[in-house]
C-alpha cells in the first residue's frame, strides 16, 4: 500500500446527496443493494472517473439511472470500483454480498459473539459496499435491514425507525432514516438477540429523548452506571456549551469484541463492553470512571465530530483533540478536579512524551501515513486535547466556549480542517494564533528551562525553550507556550497570585519585586502546556511546595520531583557500579509532614504517596536500564514502608470499608488510600499482611477493595495468594471482563516465571485469542505492567511478544501493530535490552506482514 500525504488532498470528483441501503441478512451471505443520488462536484479537478472503494466483498452489478453497466464502463479491482465518464447527475445502484458471520476482523460488518455489528471508522464502510470511503462525502442515509426474526430479533441502524414489520419464512425487517447528512464512517447497523435497558432525557428546550442501551441478555444490570453517565454528559453539554441533543433517540450497543473503546456513530453508538459494564462487585473505581468518561466522550462527538466532521483523516485531531478536551473538562467537573488533572498529566508524561521522543513521533496533524488505523495515537488524541486546552486557557473559558459555538455554527454539516478550526478560534476570540499553529504541525516535546536569580528583594525568572529533533523534522521553530506560575514564601503562603507567562521566543525574563526573602516558584501550574520542565529546585523548595502549593498538580509534582531526585541518583550509582544511594532524611520528613497534614482530598494523598512509575523514571535517562530502575524503585518503596509501617497500618485501618459501596469522590479516595497503604505493607511483607489481604478479598462488597487485596498478594509466596486467585477464577468464570483482571494480575507478577505463566495462559481455555480485550489484558498487561518480565535477561519476554505479534497479525492487524509499537523504543534502552528488542523487531520484519504492522516495524528498525 502507498503512503498518503496530506498535501495531496483533492476534493471528491462526485458528491452524494442520499444513500439508500438495503441489507438482506442470510445465514450464508448478506446481500447489499445500495442506491446513491450522485452529482458532479463543481470544485473537483478531474471528473472523468468516479472511484468507489470496496474490499473483501463480492461484486454483483452496477447500474446508472436504471441501466446495468457493461464491463467496459467500469474497472473492478481488489479494492475499488472505478466508473468511467459518469454523467453529471445520476442515480447509481450497486449490488454486492458480504460475509459478516465469517468476518472476525472487527471492521466493516462483523461478528462479535452472536451479534452482527458494524465498525466503519476509519475505512470500514468500504468493506460493506462500494462507496467513496472518505469523510468529505456526506449524505443522508436510509437503511433497510431484513433478517431472521428468531436469530436477530433486534434490528438497529442510525436515525429514526420509520417502518418495521414481519416477512415470510420467519423473517422481519426495519427501515431507519437519519435526517442528518453524515460521512460513511459514522454509518452503523447492529442485529442480534439483545437485552436492553431504557430511560429518557428531557432536553433544556423540553424535547424527550428515548435512551436505550443494548447488550447480550443477562448483562443488563451492569449497564446502569453507563446510562446514568450518559444523562450526566447530556446535561453537562447543555450547561457548559448550550448544546442539546438533536435526534429523538440515542441508542448504545455494547459488544464483547471491539478494537477500541467505543464508536460515536450518529445516534447509534457501538461500545466495547469494557467501557459500558460497571457494577460494584465486577468493576473497580477506575472502571467506573472509564465508563463515565468514554460514554461522555462519544456523546460529545455528536457535535464535535458528527455535526462538524473531518475533511480527511489527517485532520483526525480536529474531532478527537477537541472531544478529548471536552471529556477532560467533564471528568474534572465530576470527580476530584486535582487528581483527575494529575491523571491526565501522567498519561501525557508516561505515554505521550515517549511517543513524541521516539521513532514514531508525529505531529498532532500528521503529514503522511501508510495505514490510517496506526494513527489513532496518544499524540492525536491527548496532545491534541492539550493543544485545545492551551487555546481555552489563552482565550479564557467563557470566550473559548463562545468560540467553539462559532466554529460549530459556521461549519455545521461540513467536513473541515484543523486550519478551519483555528481560523474560527481567531475570529471569535481575537487571539493571534500564527505562532501557536506550530503545535499542530511540529512533532516533539518542547523543553522549557526555568532559571532564577534573586538579588535585593527582586526575583528574575528566565524561561527558555528548546525542542529536540524528531525523525522527520530537524530544526524546530519556537513555540508559543503558556506557563502559569505562582510564588510562595518560606512558610508556604502565596506572595504572588498565579499568572500565565507566555514564552514565545527562545529566552525571556520576567522580574518580580518587593520580597524580603527569596520566594519559591511554582511553575507550569495545572500543566498549562505539554512540555518537559527543566527546573532544578532544591529539596527544601520541593518539600515546601509538597506541603503547601495550592495547585494540586504542582503539589503532587513536587512530591514526584523529590522521589525522582533520590531515584535518579540511585539508578545512576547502580549503573556506574557504585553503592546504592539512600534517600535523604528530608524526603522522609516531607512524607511525615504529608501524613500529619494530609490534603482533604484523599485521592490526592494517595497520589502523593505513590512513587513515580518505572515509565516516568525511564524518561529521566537517555539509556533506560530496566533492572537498575526496578531495584532503585523497589528499595525506596521498602525504605518508606519500613519507616512508616505503623502509619500505613493505621491508614489501612482508618480507610478500610465501613459502609456499602458507592462511587463518589470521598469513597473512591478512601479506597485509594487503603490500596496504597496495603501495597506498602505488602512490599515489606508486614506481619499478618497476607491474612489481612485475604480477609479483605473474602469480605469486600466491591471489586476495588478486592483488587487492592489481590494486588497486595500478587507477588507474595504466601498460600493465600493461590487460594484467592483460584477463588477469583471460579467466582467470575462467566464474566470475561472480570477474568481479564485475573489474566492481567498474573501477567504483571514480578515472580520469576511470569513469561512461562503468560505462555500457559495463552493456551488456557479461559483465554481467547480472537478477543482484543483478552489480548490487551494478558499481552498488553505483560509488556506495560511487567517491565522486569518483558525485559528478562534471557530474552524470553521479547521472544514471547514477537511470537504473538506474528500469530495475531493476520487476525487483527490493528492490535498486532499496537503491540509491535511496544518494541520500537528499543534505542532508548541500555545495549543488552536494546539489542534484544531490536532483534525481536527484525525477526517480525522477516515475515509477511499486514500494512499496519509493517509500517510500525519499519519505523522501529529505521532509526
Ligand atoms: N472515533 C472512534 C475511533 C474508533 C476506531 C478507529 C479505528 C478502528 C476502530 C475504531 N473504533 C473506534 C473512537 C473515539 O475516539 O471516540
Ligand atoms: Zn473520539
């Protein structure tokens, strides 16, 4: 397949006003008859041919204005039907067949268990019928489905059901009309034998919307949190943006086999069950938050993505960045604002920064791709969201909301570009975003250095920026970077209100006057820009910020920086063959102060007591040594656990469950602190810990506390470990998503035989290689959550992953490519690990691969 370039965009040769689809679902094949009202595009450059994409289907016939086409009037290939010299305006009818029952590719019209469902973004519609599979061809759709009434009692497609009835031979049909023009990637249909929960929402203007959520029978009681979340999201979008839902019904279907979290098809969302199911005894607090946020994200797409969509797939962040930002603000308004933001920051630093500094670095608006499915990345989504956040910050929240409304009004019903969005922002807010546009065009994480000079009561603060080269871009321009700062005195009282400095040249200085003593600087408050801050603050200053900073992100970050200083020194010493470096007394004092004066927000306390992850620690080094990092982190954890064992016992006691499960900020915070305390106690195998964890496991009324107990037992040799793991497997055997937790637990154990255990589980009947959730739990869990196992010195971890990527590639190339991506950062590792990872990539490269995996592996080997 060829590489596609953003610069090569050409408008479509022909436009389609209406699409009529007729699906006759039969047990062997599904017959498709598609009718289009077509007209020549006045803006097109070449209209001598009309290309309709189409793959993996059987072509039957094509007709223009009722006349069947002769073979010399079209050309048919494996991936397209090209019509020669079409008229100016015409009705086109194409007939084909597809085989959804045999399609396990999770694209087009495919089978998930006993359900047949569609997934069209980005290019799945061309696996359903022949069509110009590009988002700038927008049409109004009517869909008729007929199927066996017993096997598929529920028939669903986008829009309103305008007709339905029974047919001969036990069959039935339904017809749906979607009044909004949409690109084909938002088309959806689902048929199955489904259970349903139902509710309604009355919009601000008084319209009643029918809300339905379908799932396989027996799972209905796991769907109520998702339904409640949908109503929260609908109300939030009205209250915050004044946006009301625009159809009479909003239908959601949860399916077990799905490659991503969910899909925002107009009026008919299809979800991964992992992003819908949440019941106290089956889902953790993180699952509850995930469901809430993904449900909201898909709902928000109805405006930012569906009403105004992308002109081409290079513009993906137009809808994803903006919708991620809206989701983030929603999550902040629902949960603990500080900790919600901290988690967003952590995702950027631990996952996006490495992508932006590795061989796959690409701008938020990429310039080229081979396989579009490889570009649903953390950069397009999360960095895209951070870019929007910066615009909102510069405009002010109210002006930003007005600007988004201006953008939506101006482009309603259109397929547009990121540039159109930025222009709309400028028009409405008056901001000059000329320099700011680099955030969309340039890959790489800018580094912002902070230097201070204090003299005669005056503080000079100097900020400078530098962005390292990325594979495709050497000389980086200067970015426009908002950096919020505040100043505190020695007691931690604010001496200067927070303000946003705009760093838009290589180096700039600001002077602040009138201090008796040097103030402490709190910088990049709330993570105002997706940059790496380089600021060498003293331990004392960090301890002060850790105790007093009014911004939870900086308060947490000060704790992280203190831990990191100790850990980096220790890892470096180990690397150089020197004696390990012990933590300074000041670190323990800072923890003691924290325990004596904990923040009211319990989740923040838990976050501040959690050491930086291995990923975060790895980011501090040019050459990552997994084993030195693991040893340093583990020993610091042991030292803290030993010093504060009694305090952690007390924390566990005071934070143990005392009432029935409820998902709210206070209770989730309590459970987090309980889990962190248990984790520290497990690190030193505190007396009675295993029995206590097992008792928590046995007595808990919720999965969060149960998982805290299991996590504590995970690496121990105590007999309780196997007992609870076996009990878990037995209790939850019929709950695949819960069994994913069981798989993940074993994949992430630090025990020496974890590679062998993962191999065993791959062959276990409770594992299913065709299901992406199982693979993400077992293999994703192993690579991301078990660095010591994955990088095992004998190379067994790399061999395991390479084997499974090769096995998976023909079945699910999108997922195989994502797994292969985890090997591509090899150059960031010390030679022993780098060589092993590279060799695994090279072995994969020798095989015949999908375009998806080939593109990733090639980028990984080219460095
Ligand atoms: N817009 C959705 C993207 C998506 C997707 C992309 C490729 C292959 C399968 C997929 N399923 C869903 C998800 C979202 O961002 O809301
Ligand atoms: Zn999205």
